[in-house]
């Protein structure tokens, strides 16, 4: 559930949280337990709820950032306003999850701060992203109902920049989590990072929600620049219609993706970010 300073909190169904240290064999084999791991442990003291973590069981998946294992989906939270949504950063997160084949729910929070047209614009941009898109005001129970429906029965990693309301959402879903919440830095209008470590929270026997520290930057997934288009659901089926079989949808004539952008079938914002990220990957390869 949590790992800080060499101590791991493991949830045991009939006992609750147990504080464990990892056995030396794990360190010897260079195995680092991750939040969300299924593990074996030896109970040392049932009353004090202490034990030794002896084995990490095989993982279904493992993410690097946030560092968490065995997730069914990710819910990435951005604010509609305060702070302004950094869409290049959001697209980076979607690419990382697409590379790991982890489904994503995009949650745009703070709709109470939205101006006319903000919600409509964001809905349009991500309509073809392959993600479910929700709009919430975490302090309005009615807008939180679709979020709770999406979370039930799954292990979900909750991610996003600081100050967008992740911990507030966590506290609505699981009040016992008691996550600290913070506001915005008035100087730079960025969130104050109140979540300092990842923590998996038990909601029901089938539902877990992992809160993670906010991020302000993300590396791109380890793919070649020419493979980037494969991680964009909007581009699916378009490459076969391009004039050139090796088209990467940048400057080539007869590109079906560019034609779809011009026709409004693919959002211009997503396409512009694709070009920027393609160039970043191409330059990374050169270096």
C-alpha cells in the first residue's frame, strides 16, 4: 500500500495494514517492491502488526512514473482552470499509458472555475483520444458520481500535476484516506505538492485507488520517433490511406492524417503536440 524509508505497508485481508521490512534476498536479487504489488510475507507480531516481506509475486504490469504495479487503469486529473491545463504534459502521460496498454480516464476538475466554452473545447480536443473524458467539481457530489462509477471494482492510479484536486477527489471517494490538500502558489500559479509519496488506498475489497505525487514534467516513452503515431488512437486506420507507406504525418504530401486535421476529424491541438513530441524523440535519437 505504501513504501517509505525501507518500510512497506502491506494490506492483509483478515488483519489490516502490516508494517514490513523487505528480506535481504529481495535486495540481493535487485527486486524493489512497488505500490500495488501482490506479495508474500511472514507475520512477526500480530498484535503490533509487523512482519517481513519475503516475496514479490509476478506483476501484470508496472509503471515507472508513477511507480506502481498491477493497475487496471489510470485516472489522470487536470484542472479546467487554476492552473491552466498543460495539454502537452497530458499528452505525454497518455503516451506513457498507451505504451504500457493501460486504459486512461481523463478527469478535468474545477469546472466551477471554467469560463464559457472551456469544457466544450477540452471535450472536442480529446474526443478521439480513446479515453473516457469526465468533467468534475470535486466539491459537488453530483459531478463525482461518474468518477466513482469508473473506479468501482478496479485498481486505479490517480495521477496529474499538483494543485488540480487529486487529493480532494481521493478524500471524496475514500474519506478515511485523509489526504492533505493544498492550494496554488500565488507567485507561479502552480499547485503546491501536498502528496509526497504514492499510496494505495483500500476502498472496497475490489476497489483500490493509488494517490501519487504531482508531476510538472514527464519523459516520453522509450519508442522510436517513427513509432509515435501508433500510440495515437486518432491516427488509427489513416496510415493505410497515406500516399507513402512510410509516412510519419509531418511534411509528406498526400498524408491522410493531415487531411483529417484540416477536415476537423482530428483535433489540431493533439496534432500539433504530436509534431512537437516527434521532433523531441528524433532529436533524442541523434544525441
